[in-house]
C-alpha cells in the first residue's frame, strides 16, 4: 500500500515536472527568440525573463555578433584590384539582428532555418561584394599608398549596408586588420618597384648632392663678392657719415650763433625795458616823497606862522610904550625874526628834498624829437620847481 502511494507520488511529480518544462520558458535579454506555438502561430520575443506557453518550438539568435576574418582561413575576404591582382583582407565585423520589424525577423528566420552560421554567410557575402566594389577602383600600389582612404571607403560601403538592412541585419562596425595580403606576383612586383624606387631615390640623392655643391659654390662666390662689396660700402658709408656729421656740426654751430645773437638782442631789449621801468618807479617814488614833504612843510610853516602871529598879538599891548621910547618895538623885532626863520627853513627844506631824491644809476637817454630836451634833466627841474614853489608861507586867514 505504501509502495503504491510512493509510485503514484513519483508519477505525479514527473508529470508536474514535464508540465513545468513544457509550460515555463525563458529568454536572455541579449538574445532574440522566434517562437512557434502549438497552433502554428509565429511570434518574435526580444524581452528577457520567463514566460508561459504550452509546447512551443523556439529558435534563439544572438542580437549582436562579432566575427573575425583571417586571411589564412576560409572566411577571409578575397579582393581583386583594377590590374587583376588579388589579395586577402583580414578584418573584424560586428552586426546586429534586433530589428523592430517582426515580419523581417520571421522572413530571416525562414531564410536561415534557425542557423546562426547561415546568417554569417549572408553577412560575409554582402561584405565580399562591398569590398570588391571598392578594390576594383585601386591598384595594389594605390591600396598601400592610400591605405587610410582605401579603408575608409570600404568601411563606408559596409556599414549599414542597405541590402542587409532589408533582411533585418545591420552591420554596425568594421575594422581592417592591417594591409591586405597580396598574391605572390603582386609581392614580386612590389619588390621590383622597391628596387626601382631605391635606384630612383639614389639618383635623386646624387642629383640633390650635385645641386647642393653647385649652390654651395655659387653661395661662396656670392659671399666673397658680398663681403668685398660690403667692405667698400662700409668705407663709403663711413666717409659719408663723417662728412654728414661735420656738416651737421657746422649747421648746429651756425644755428647756435644765430640763437645766441637773438638771445642777446632780446636781453638788451629786456634790459632797456627794465631800466625804463626802474626810472618810472623812481620818478613816482620821488614824486610821492616830494608830495609828503610838501604837505609836512606846509603844516610846519602854518605852525610857525601861528606862533609868530601869537607873538605879534602879545607885543601889540606894549607897542605904544615902546614907540614913545623911540627904540625898535617888539613887533618889529618879531617880524624880522619871523622872516629870518622862514627863509632859513625854506632853504633847509629845499636841500633836504633834493638830497632825498634817488636818481636811477642807468637811464635810457633819448632826446625829445621836437626840442631836444633830456627827459632826466627835465625830471630834476620839475622836482626842483615843485619843491621851490611848494615851500612858501601859508596865506593869512
């Protein structure tokens, strides 16, 4: 009884496991699956993870692949140049089949019948066609001399090839692994060309050497001529420079004499003007001093006159008694003393006024155009007359 139960449990577990295997399925996100259900419907799954489907058929393709073509293996890319020479191209190709168009993926699946290798064969065929199309435009020598241009054109022809895109395949990277491997005839031709190029280079080097010798000889000859001419030019320039220097010094000396004469003339004019100004200032000073002295002398004379009049008034009281005695009266004596004092003061004042006048030591002498009178003498006479005329008794009040 227990054995039967164990057998039954085992059978159920096996059925459950089979059901799980046939019902639960998974996909890696890096892969693409083409799924055919038990009803015959075909779908494309790009997402990763588990999903439930009863008894489907599945074909898994990697979304991205990288293939290396070595010139030594069967996958090498054969190319033929414009001169019919051949070569093998080693390269690395990267392509993807994750088109978003399910119909394209299903058609590609039907074409390759679930084989990754057949997809690579399709890519290889398209690659061979594109490379050959570019190679036919070059010779082997040109492919070497213009390798960067050659490789760029192949890359442009291969990347995103339109024919492959229609099948859901997209070449996304392409790199040449160096120069192509040329056939033996091409290599022999390269060797001959190298020998010819070497001979040509040797001939060109010899030619360049001879040309350099010629240039050096001409340069030495020109150098000698240039040195001789340079010395002669230097001597001529030296003589010319000395002559120009002497001429310039003579010109400077002449200009200096002119400037000195001009300055002396200006200095004389300034001195004359200065003397005129000094004479004018001294004259004004003399006039001012005379005016002050005139005013002072007038005041002093007025004081003497008042004093004398006072003495006269004091003497009038005694006049009668003195007249009776027959002697000189005090009034008469006072008048005589007054006249004497006035005369004495007058002449002393004239002397002081003339002695106080400071005449200029240097004057500009020039006569009056009309009467020939000396201005300095006229100034002295004027000051003297003013002094004399100003010293006189004040009028009686």
